[in-house]
């Protein structure tokens, strides 16, 4: 029997957390493992609880959600972050998507949509509503088939892209692959040019959108 999806909530509103707890309790393939109201408690709880999915409020909180996402992706690269919030076009949501959030669920949406999004991101999908076309246009990240992407890149470039998308620096990638930092920089420059991307942030988002993470 497959282990349930371990879900962790970061939201400062008790009513929201209690409602989510009630919703998830009915799902046999999901388990709410914990919740946090402040950023100070998030990292210790993630280390202890090892969740698969984090539901994150980024608009009405007092901390930088994008910074939190970058740090969690660095230390827990397999953790999927879903934005559970309102304010689709807010700067906080845009920054969170740039940082690596792979899903968005508005608090006005039905419970079934939330559950479907959790299951989808666990399959490696990126779940963003149609309205995010505006944000995608702002980010200027091309949406091309994953097969075409793998044809454009060498095996080494594709590997470096996945490591980059997991939040690793050039130095960390160099250590992982046992090559020099300058060689990593050359590969990053080549893959950005081949994909028509301007920087590492857009490359990371590209990898997330096309399901290239392990």
C-alpha cells in the first residue's frame, strides 16, 4: 500500500488550518502532519516531519514567502509548494512562483480543486490557473514540450538544469558532479542560450513547468 501524501500547512489563521485539517482527514491518501503560523517554526518542523507538500499562504503573512520557498527548495528539493492564498496577481504570488512554487489554489476555490492540485503536484505536474498567463508573460518563460527541451540540451546540460532548479548554486553543482565551477558556468550559459532564457530563475521555473525535476 502506497504511503499517504504528507501535507504541511503554513498559515497564521487558525480557522483556515482547522478547516484544512477537517478536509484532509477524509482523504485516505493524504495525511496532515503539521502546521506553522510563523516562519521561525517552519524549518525545524520540516526537518522533523518531512512532508511531501507544503500549503503556503504568502499574501497575508508577515514574512517573505518567496525567500521561504527558496530556502525550503535548497534544503528539501523534493518538497512541493502550493500557494493557498488570495490575490492572484499580487507581487507576493509572482515572487513565490519565481522562487519555485508549483501550484496555486485560491481560498475561494472548492475543496476538490485543492485535493486535485495536491495529487497533481505529487505526479510532477505544475498546476497554475489560466489567469497566470499574465504572470508567465511577465516572466517570459517559453512553454515548449519537454521532449523538445531534452533534444535541445546535452545530457550534462539537462542534469545541471535539474540541479539548478532544485536550488543548488554553481559551486554546489560543481561539487555534486565533480567538475570545476567555471565548467558549470559554461554549461549554464549554454543551456540558457538554447532555451532562450535570461537567468537562473527563469531556468528553474522552466524546469518546474515541464516536469523535469526528479
